[in-house]
């Protein structure tokens, strides 16, 4: 898909007094206006979205965020909050006349509590740093993403990210205990308690998770940490279809093993990875699909897993087992994104969806049929966290002229199978035209009411999630 330019030309120069006011708050060095300096903040890494901004402002703490937001609120200037800019739906790309508020300098880790198993950290801390800090205390951060080196805590809250460990620990919303955020008028909201049980009023942290910067700007989070499994085994199994993979995963669970992660890949995807990396094909005879399942157990994990595999010859065409972390096996899955991007002749159409497990096989079959019939030159690559219903639909070699029609076709099929057009990446700009496929008119009206109550002037990430044309 060709880049989606949100503006054709830069806006006229903004009143110097406004920029001076921002500089007084954060320091002149942290108010960027040079087009070359702000390009990395106004263009997403997929190459799909290109925006424009009056300035990029980089506050250092909550107080500075509050002052910046107050200044923008009084001037009526829209704000686009942005973390690591690793999003896939254009949710952090500004439109003309906006200020990008970067949270990257909010990067302090305040505390790691090994007894309460929590981490308190700024919104600009990366997922990888949070995990490293937890590891020093024998714990782990429960969200694991391919983009963890640059994805930030504020960003995963904004999109309610899931990742490869969601099947084990849940999504970001399930792991938030406390949150500090700046509201549209600059006031600071702090819902901060390490208590697992605290049922006083509305779940504000849960509401902000997945709100994509449209209700408030997250500046600090208090999140749960998890105890990592001491003994893990990873199986890569060739299967005929996704239904066999689901049955195998179910048998693993019924045996008493804990599923830490469960992924699905196609033979086309494995071939692509092997062509673009130094990875080797896992088996001499290819299978239509492959499932990678990581398991743990308080007892002998390997022995238990081998028993399950021995009893599952009806489901498995071939299999190999390695003790965790099994880097070579995981590389086959984790190299999909870069291999797909390198192979496609156009920017990849990336559609992150979920469907009920009971119809996943039918959905994949129907998707392949409709793509073959209507979009003969498009190459579909499917992979994802299948045990929680999540499939990443990557469409290669899709000419820009058919991208919208292609997306519409896939989303209509998702809706027909009672699925969701956004499993974990958010709605952003890319999916907002289709939000009615996932929410009723009453539901959308309720969300718009929340938005107008929290952000009456509509300055927080306008055009994201709930465009004005909806409802």
C-alpha cells in the first residue's frame, strides 16, 4: 500500500509565542520544528502513514506533560501522543496542525517490587527494559512483543497489546494495577495502588487501556510482573490445518501442561523465512501448516510433552522438541515480519484480526478462497497467536489501488465469522472506517459520549479510533 499522506503541505508557521511557551516548559532543545528532525515522528515504520506536525515536544516528566497539554488546550492545538512509533494502524501519526507529544523521555524505572511482583515505570520505558529490570529480581514482564526493543509501556497500554505470551498471562489491560495520566485540560489523574483487590468505582486504568491516546496521555504505569517458568519445552509440529493445531494444543492442556505460547505458521511463511534468513526448513517433508507450542510444568516437562506427542500421531505429520528458550525454533516464527516486508513488492497490507476458535479453520479456508477468486496477484501470509484466536493476515504484492477493497473484503469476512477487526494492534486511522463492523450504533454512541466527556474540545488524537464521520 502506498503511503497515506495526511496532509499535502505544511501548515503556515505557528505563532512564535506558542512555540516559545512550549520551549519554556521542556527546554528549547526538546521542541523540534525542523522537518528533517521531526520526520521520524511523522512517518510510521511500515511506510504506510505520513503526517505533519507543528512541532514535536519531548517532556521529561508528568509535570512537563501537564504544562504542555494545558498550553495546547488553551490554544486549541491538537495533540498526538506517541511512544516508540511501532504501531501498525497509524494511531501515532499526526495530522496537520497537531503537536506530537513524545513520551520517550519519560523513561525512568522507579521501583521493582519483588514481593508484590510489580514494576512502576514511566510511559517511555521500553518493554525490553521493563523485562530486563524484572529479570534482575527473578521475575519477567508479562508482555512479549517482536518490537519490544522500541515499543514503550505507554504504547502497549494505549493499544492494549497482547503479544506471544497473552495465552499465558493475558493482555496489557489484565496486567495494569495503577496508572498516572494527563487529561485533556492538563489536570493529572492518578489511580495508583498495588492492591490486586480494589473495587472502588470505575476501572479507570482498564478504560485507558486500548483508548489509543484519545482520552488521556499516560505518563506512568504500575504493572504486574510474573514468575517465569523454570523448565520449558518447545515443540514445532507439522500439521494439516489449524484445526489439528487447536486439537493438539487442547491435548497439551488436558495433560496438565501449561501453555506458555502457541503460534501458527503456514508452509509458505516458513519458506519465506528460510529464503530471507539463514534458518533451515525444520523437516524433510513439508506440512501445510506448523504449530509452535511452548509449555511448562512443575513436574518433568519434557517427559510429559513427549507422552502427549506420542499419543497424537493422528494430528501430527512431523515434530521436533527442544528445551526452552529454543531460539532456532522461535526464529522461524519471529522472522516472519521482516521476511514478509522484504519479499513484498508493495507495502504489506497488515490486518490483525481474531475469530472464535470454533470457526478459525473455516475462516482461513474461506479467506484463501475469496483471495484466490478476487485478488489473484495478492500473496496471503498468515501467522499468529492462534490459541487466543489471533491471526495476522499479511497481504503481499497488493497494488495501492486495491488496498481499500482488499481490506474491506477481509473485514467483511471476519465480521461474518463473528470475529474482531482488531485483535491487539488497535483501530488507529487504518481501521476507523470499519469500526461499525465490530461495534453496534449504541456501543459507538457510548464511546463517543465518553470521548466528549473526557476531551470536550477534541484535542487528543483527533481522527483516531472514533472519526467524526462515524455514528
